[in-house]
C-alpha cells in the first residue's frame, strides 16, 4: 500500500483523528482519547529489525499476530515501543497487500473502540 492509502483508511472511521507527536515526530491516530495507530520512520540507530524502516504500528488480535508474523516475517514486526503481544509494526515499504493493511487498520480501530466507555461507543455509532 501502503503509504498512500493507510491515512485515508484510518481517518475514515467514526471519531478518528490524528495529531503529530512533536517529541517523537510520529503521526498518532486517536479515537475516544486513545491511540489506535501511529506512523513513523524508526531512527537509523534503532535496534534491528526496526532501524530506518517506515512503520505503521497497530493494535492487533494476539492470535492474528502469530499468523501474520509467520506469513510475513520481514514485514510484520512486534510493536515498536509497545506491547508486542497486542501490537504490531507493519513495514509500509515491504509491499504488503493493500487490502491486508486496510483490514489491520480497521481491526486496530475496532479493538481500541471496544475498550471505550459505552457512552463513547454510542456517540461513535451515531
């Protein structure tokens, strides 16, 4: 995809917004006051396998993480600076299928929305 379309996909969800985290230089995507994605380029000095990669970190189902990492070991990494059991970092330059990245974006949003209060979920549902 991924680089051209993921922003559109992430922001298409109800209540989604984004803001630059100036300290880190990362674009962070929010819903209901909680982060559900972030896009950044890891420092060239970061530990392998992250160094210099253009990444999109997303919340993900733990069982799906295992399958994705087995199928795409060079493109789907444990979440960078996050819990690798529930977050992944997708290499946006690795040529992953567009529909897969879009699906992962939607899953991340849904997993985070599920943790919001009932009132906020109802507001998002319209």
